[in-house]
């Protein structure tokens, strides 16, 4: 049985948009596909990244070692990683994000891929 919500948020529609982007990686963690929100979030265009950048290029250099440890620890447990970390934008600013990554075998290209979903905190 579901109860009707009777909260201020429900009555006023008090919500805010969720800023996100989704991109795909090849087996070597090179960015091979980005959605239409990618440039808005990180500042890099498709032309900047496709075939030229890895996901590690988006991590501030001072965070990279810890990021790699965290990703490694997550993927030891399975094919999904969930992290809070920082992204270095093209303009040099840093944003805090929540990232959900999933590794899978893409039978259409017979190779492993990863899909990364990133939300601004």
C-alpha cells in the first residue's frame, strides 16, 4: 500500500536539475564516445577527446594515484565502480562529481568497453 506524500517538496515541486554526462571507453580507457552534455560539463569538445584522451586526462594530476587505487579496488569486486572524485575541466577549473562506471563485453565489436555516468555534486 502506498501512502500519499504530503511534504513541502511534493506540494511546491521543489526540485533542481541534475547535471550529468555519459561517455564510453575502449579497453585502453580511451574516450570513444561522448553524449551531448559532455562539453557543457567538462569543457572539452568531441574533437578534443575522441581518440585523443583517456579518462585519466580528466583527473587532476594530484588526484590520479588515489583515483587509480579507488577504481582498482572497486573493479576487483565486480564490473561496476562507484566513486566520488574531482574532474579537471578544459579551462583548468575543478568540479566535484559522483561517477558510476560499468565494464562489459560489447559483442558487436567483440571488445570490452566501459560506460561512465558522471553527475556534478
